[in-house]
């Protein structure tokens, strides 16, 4: 038993590494927070879907999971002319996006599963002013990204401050605000969190059901083990 526990700890140890150890703030997403998912869906359709798609998600499935009626979907999330059974596709033609950005923006349906929620959360907060960039912005987490800073009006503009290393190189230290956005830093953090939470949800819409089922199965196995252990003791109590 002790060997099994040690083996499990060795396997899970790399997975337990915190976001802080990689220099990122933890997202700590919670897809059971329906209000956050609703806000994230609104931000996603308003700021992200101009370029990106979520092709593996349908509006009616989104409405069912987030408690939204077809009317609410049409009023707040769906573009004009879309139907509830449609997938969340960007209206931007792929040819135009490649011409403007150098490549077609990726579909974000599985971005949270690919990059991780901590990465997305920090990426959204890491844009800064860069006059040398074609879009006028750059990103500390993903240098020279083709994506413009679409959330600048909410966050405002910021510039990075670097510190010198002993080897003569530079390491990012912190951001300095250049101009204030519509939101306070705390409010913008909430926006970044809501978008990240939404992307985590669409990456696997059934994950909450899967987790709940997993807890029930584990509970059953624990209960079964207790009965099996008591039965074993009863059968073998007179065996010496």
C-alpha cells in the first residue's frame, strides 16, 4: 500500500506544480459558476468572435448549459441571421484573416485544453504597447503574436518593465500603466477570468457532469471496500 501511495505521488507531483512556479498567476477557473460563464460568453462573442471561432460549440447547447433561452441567445450572443442550432463561427473569411494577420486565427474550442487555463488567463493580461508591431501591440507571454490587443479599451494601455540579468539579458518584471481603460485593474482581471472560464467550459462542456459522476463512483468504491473489508474480517476471524 505504501508503495502505491508513493507511486501515485510521483505521478501527480508534476501535475500539482502551481502556476506561480512558472511565473503566472493561477486562473482557478470554476465552470460551476454559471454567472461567470454567461459573462465570459458575452465577452467572447463581443471581442473574440470577430476573428476566432468556436466551431465545436452550438448556441443551443450553450443556452441549455448556461440557462439562456433562445431569445436571450439571439439578443445577447448570436450575430444577426444566426440560428440556435448554428455553431459559433467567426464571420471573418479565412482568406481575409490571413491577408491581414499573416495567418488565419485559430479556432478556440479546444484552446483551454491545449494551452491550459493559467496560460490563457495570463496571456489576456499581458498585452503591451509596441510601436514596432504591425498591430501596435505585443505580448510578453507570446512575443510577436499576430493577435491585436482587442481588450485595450477595457484594460487600457500598458508597457513592460524589464530587469537586467547577470548575463546581460533582460527578464520581464512588471507592467506600468500608460493610459487608463474603462475598467479598473481588478475589474479587468474579472473579465480575463470570465473569458478563461468560458474557454475552459467549451473545451469540454460535459466536464462538470464527468466530475460529479466520478465523485459518485469513488464514493461507491469506498463504500464497497468497507463492506468487502468487513466481510473479509468476518469470514477469516476464526482462521489462525
